[in-house]
C-alpha cells in the first residue's frame, strides 16, 4: 500500500483546521505570526509496513 497518498489525506484534513496558516510542503509545517511570536505546527510520519503513526509538535519563536 502506498502510504504517501494517505499522508497527503491526513495533511489535507489538518489544513482544514489551520485556515489562514501558511503551509510549507517540504517541511510539513504550518506557520502563523501572532504579534511578536511566530507559531509553528509540524507533522511527522513514522511508517510501519502498511501502517503509520502521525506526530504533531508545536513551537513558538519569539521575534523580539
């Protein structure tokens, strides 16, 4: 089973929750500026045969 297409389906579903955020396909990362901070939400995928796990991490960059 080709997992890349399923990864894309997950990303597309998450995009619907992050309207107004910039998505960078190469890094699978959403970003948005909030005042003097930039928020990032990153998706990563771990493949296991025909299954995969999705991990999401959040980071805040202070632009002061």
